């Protein structure tokens, strides 16, 4: 039994399988989470087949846990199902637009987080893959997603075979604002990021990458302007093909 204060990202899994009964129960319980208009604007693609995981892996930069985890879940923003319901009930849907994508994406992420919390309570391990929206067209093609369905999040799921250290978090005063947003002074930035910047592993990252600050690791290596702009262009093009723009 775990809670959020001890939540860890798990990338290594035992050979023990995740039963369909357990997974279906958790996914059913997660459906009680908040949803826009009570429409449940999400779908989940469950991948267990080894060949399918191999096909998905390149879309996630071939991270090993994609093929090693017993289960891969792709959570999608889905206005296709609701649109089909409207069409079958003599109603005229108007959900092929950016606002509808935003609503469905929020629904999908709310569902994802609730499912993660439930898996924590059950003792399952998982890793949230932010790579899902980097190369979405690959995932769309592999999973045969129709128009108005867009992959939003991916979870690799299994029983943990590791207990990694807890990752650091900023203090609550760094992100909670009273009444209105209060901008950050240089002193605030020093205070809030001091712990993160002085962690031994982060200092080591700077050394081996010959960077003066941890922030440069993010701007120059991990999430560069060039990559962000290229993937943004790809995301917009994919949203157009999927009918949301």
C-alpha cells in the first residue's frame, strides 16, 4: 500500500502479470473521476502483446520499459465516441475544434491521474511517459485511432522490481499564490530552487554536460527551443489530421 508522499516512478518490473480482472476493476473505479459534462471524453488502449509493444517503442524513443512492462496503457482524448452517439441520436455534433480537444485532453489527464492513484494503492508500479505527444502520428497509426481521437498519455504498468529514491519537489510556497499571482523575485528563485540545484545528481549532470547551471540542462539539452518548435508544428499538423483544427 502506497500513497502520494511515497510515490515513485517505476521503470523496472517483475515477470508477474497484471491480471485483466485487476486492471479492469481499477479502470472502472477511475471512471468515477471528474469529467466535462459527464461525457467521459477519453478512451484507453490496453497493450499486452509483445509485438505491439515493440511497434510502440520507437514513438517513445525506445525507452526499455515500453517493451519490458507487462502492460502499456495509452490514454486518449476521445470525442469520436460522443460524436458517433450524437449522430446516432438525431443530434448534430460540433466537436471538431480546438476547444473540444482541450476538454477531451483534460478529461483524459484527470482519468490518468486517478488511475495512477488507484494503482499506487494496489501496489502496482507505473511510469508516465511524456513522450506520447512528441510523435503522436506514430501512435495514431499503430493503434488505428480514428478522427477526433488523440493520444495524450502513456503508462507502462507492472509489479515493481525496484524501489528508486523519491524524486525532489519544489516547496508548496513556490507554486501556491494567495488571491492573485505574485511574480518571482531573484531571491525567490534562489530560495525555491536551491535544494534541486544542489542535489548531488543534478550537480553531476552539470559537470558531465559541461553546463554552468541546472537550468541550462533543460534549455540546452532536455527541452530545447528547436525541438519544442519542431514537435509543436508536428502536434498542430496531427490535430488537423485528427479533425480538431
